[in-house]
């Protein structure tokens, strides 16, 4: 039997690209669990359409498990997971002198966060007929063109790309599509002024979140077009 109405969960949904991804998914008629570290911030952002605010800190095992339990109780399944939350675009650092505490902290949110959340939600994603996982990455993680700089951020996103490949390979037979998406340079708190509008950055993420069955998996994309690993 075909499952009606897509249920999507987005991390870091209170501002920036995550908030816009929630808005676009809700506008397209999907039910969105808009998560944020602060419930108040999630509630403020949860407007327009079927948008449910929920507190979720991806670095906390407890918080992740409470969110998974809440989705299980309310919906019994999950169709789309967007691992969007990230920190530490460390433009002030160089790899040769980087503070490893900052590197570790970035990995906790940008790598282990998506990893633990995806593991926790996998039983619910497996109950979907059309499960999609989107890891929001960055072209900074492309080894093909890699230079120096932003070491904590870059290393964490390179590892997130590797995770994308492994999850895609391990879940391919189950029809779960797993892709990494770079939103481009976007004018948010992280991106700063001068980047493109959030709507444009978010659109490529929504594209990967709503791929048809048989769509690509294990890929790295921006605006629906492949990027070099
Ligand atoms: N902006 C760009 O130019 C650009 C370029 C390439 C890739 N990206 C990627 O796009 C994604 C979104 O970036 P953005 O520009 O929208 O960033 P942003 O404006 O800095 O927003 C980051 C979001 O992540 C949340 N967050 C941070 N730590 C968290 C945690 N432990 N648990 C849950 N949520 C947490 C923040 O919540 P709080 O409000 O609580 O801090 C906020 O909602 C990131 O993965 C980023 O790496 C952005």
C-alpha cells in the first residue's frame, strides 16, 4: 500500500538554510519535524503548513533518542532525514596550527551528530516506502580541488562525505537513497554576507530529499548536478 504524505525531519531548522528547507518542504505539502537545539527557537520558526517543532541537539545521545521516540510515537515512520546542522566554519585556522579541540568539537556536531541521528532514525526510515537521507555538505570537502584552510570544518565534511558513501552502499539494496549536497555559498550566519539567497541553496537539498524511486544514491551534488568528490 502506498504511504500517503511525506514525513521529513530537518536538523538546525531554526535559522539559515535548515529553516528554508523546512519552509520549502512544508510548502510542497510535506509534514515537517523542524528541530532545533532550543525548543523556543524551533517553535518560533515552525510556521506555515504542517510543521512540528521539536528540540534536538545532535551532539546529545539522549536528545537524539527522545526525538526518535517522538517520531515513532507520532508517525510510526520517517520518509526524509535532512542532516543540516553544522558548526565551526573556522576561517581563522590553518591545518598546520589548528586547535584540535576545535577540530574535535566540529566533528562532534558535523560528523558524529548526523551519524548518531541517522542510526537512531534508521528503524523508522526502514518503515518508509521511499526513504531519503540528505547530508548537507560543502564543496570545501571536495578532495579533487582541496587546498588549505578551515581545517576543522573541512575535515568534518570530508568525513561526512565518506559516511554518505558508506550509508548509501549499505542501504542501496533497501531502496534508501543517501546523498551529500553542497548548498553553494549562501548568505546565512555561517556563510556571511555576499552569498546567494537561502532559497537557492535550500532548493538543491529539497531536490535530494524528494528524489523519485530509482534516483541517484551515494552522490555529491549542488543544484541537482554532480560535484567531484
Ligand atoms: N552558508 C553557506 O555558505 C554554506 C556553504 C556550504 C555548506 N553549508 C552547510 O549548510 C548547512 C547549514 O548552514 P547555514 O549556513 O544555514 O548555517 P547557520 O546559519 O550557522 O545555521 C546552523 C544551524 O545548525 C544548528 N546547530 C548547530 N549545532 C547544533 C547541534 N549540536 N544540534 C542541532 N543543531 C545545531 C544551529 O542551531 P543554533 O541556532 O542553536 O546555533 C543552526 O540552526 C551546514 O551543514 C553548513 O555546513 C553552508
